[in-house]
């Protein structure tokens, strides 16, 4: 059921870096079919880094709290993690801040991928600017077919062995939970109540995008979670549903 880290595509970025150890097999976390962009267009985007390499994405919730995916924080200690914010490049610029603590959703299940969400507390506060801004949490889901965007430094194709240095984004359309679980797609009952999907022909999130933001209507509606491959026609990208998980995020952010 997972997007495997063994990406199948031949599109690699000449200035990219090797896919780091932090990437987990749940998701081909890359942007496929996307476009290079700048952080000022996605100022809530961060790079979660493990032992100096890009591992996952995340979103700025407040000056000291980041929202990401629970599967990004398995078998890892806070001391090995840092967050880079405010840069279009995962490996330079902006602010690099040590992670102080994190909390995975207590109901996260690595087999079913339910509740794939987590919060991170930084050791020092981010300074908000045109390149570092918080993003609000969705209170309800967008309609099926609504426009959305996902961003990240993940691989550019399924099967690629490198990630781009510069932030990428792609425009997608929301696939509602009920639609994603229907016979229109191949997931069936694997789509649970804490998930929402998004898709567009030849476009998707992939390895290294895990934990990153799916944004629609100016708010965070999803957290990059899992899927079969990347941009496979019958398998939309699957995201943790922020509106469903919102109360947990707010509570965890206030108590971590």
C-alpha cells in the first residue's frame, strides 16, 4: 500500500542530492510534474532534516511549532533533527533551528497509515517575515475537485535517486475521502476517515515530500502521507486530513 522509496522514474535533478536515510517507504515523497518555485510563494514550508540531510517536509503552525507526518518521526531522536525555514533551498539559507521535542499522534498506525500526523517543537522561535509565515488549519474539507497545491523537495519522479535543491510545487485537485475510497480508484477500504486525497494527471507528491503541506483556499488541508507509486493514474496521493485531525494538532501544539 505504500509508495516505495525505490522510485521508478528517470527524471533526476542534476543539482540534486542523494535521497537521505530519513525517507521512509510509506511515501514516494517527491513532487512529480511540478515546477521550481521560491519560498515566498510557500512561506509555511520547511525542510525537516535528519543528521544534516533533507528527510521530510512540514508546515509552520506557529513560531515554535511545525506540523508534519508521524511516519517521518519513527525511530529518530529530537537531537538528530533540525528544521530549515525561510529558504527556497533545503541545503542553504533561511533559518536552521534545532528540534527540541516532537509528538506523534497516539493513534498513528504504520500498517494502515491512519492518524499520520505529528507536531514538532523547536528549540527557539522562528522570526516571521515574507519568507516565514504560519498557515492556518482547515476547519472543513474542500469540495471534491477543488484546486490545491503541494510543495516540497522530494524526488522529481518515481524511482529517482536524487532530490532537487530548490523547492518544487504542483497544482492538484482534491479527491474527497468518499470518492477516493470508491470504485473510481484502486485503494478501496484502505482510505480511512483520517485521510483525504489529491490528484492530477502526471502530477503528485513523492519521496521526500512526506509531511509537507497540501494547501487549498489558503489553509492547510492535508499532510503528505502515502500512496501507490507517484502519479499513478488510478492512485491519487493520500494525505492526513487536517480538518479531521485539527483538534489533536491544536491540543498537541499547546501541550508539547
